[in-house]
C-alpha cells in the first residue's frame, strides 16, 4: 500500500500503464487504528452504538405511533368537502371560522365523517381517492 504523499497524481492515459499511476491514500486519522485499540474496545464501541440506536428507534416509534393523520369529510350547504390534516379539531375550527378559502363561502359546515390513518402518504392517497368519482361513490355507498 502506498504511503500518503503530496506528489501529484499522474492520470492514466493511452501511453501510461497502471504501474506508472501513483495511488494516494489520506493520512491516518488522529484516532487510534483498530490494531492499536484491540478487539475488546471495538466490540465495546459496537455494543454502545447498538444500544444507542435501539434506544433512539424505540423513542422514534413511540412518538410517531401516537401521531395520526385524519381524512375527513365536511357537509357544506352546497355539497361536500374532503380534506386531510394532522390536527382535526383545529382544522374544523378554522373551517367554521371561515379561514379556509375552499369552504369560506359554503358555511355552515358539519363534520360528516373522519378516518384516522398512521401513515401520512396513505392518508393523502386516500384523500385523493375520495375526491375522485369512484371515491364519491364509495362515500355514498359506505359512509353516508
């Protein structure tokens, strides 16, 4: 293995052979190498990192498992409105106060139904489906 050097690297071209190309490696890190540390220390580092990762994973799952996305339908004076949110109470309050342009001219509104979904992307896909023609048929048949 070649040592670190500041000499320029020649590029391999048509007339050069790979033996003429000088390979440069970065200088050794200031941290001790694995051969100096020993296997016990390496295993200790790996165990510590594994425990930290598992702890972070458990915290992440517990926080995210309580987080839900809601697909909801509102009965307006001139029809229905379908939406998706992560805070249903606040969103309906904003609808009722007229802060949402899509329903501001169609007040009063009433919550028809809502569905709680853990996965954000599935919730938005389901909202998109409910806004389609077959989704409207699904609402009329199963939810209204």
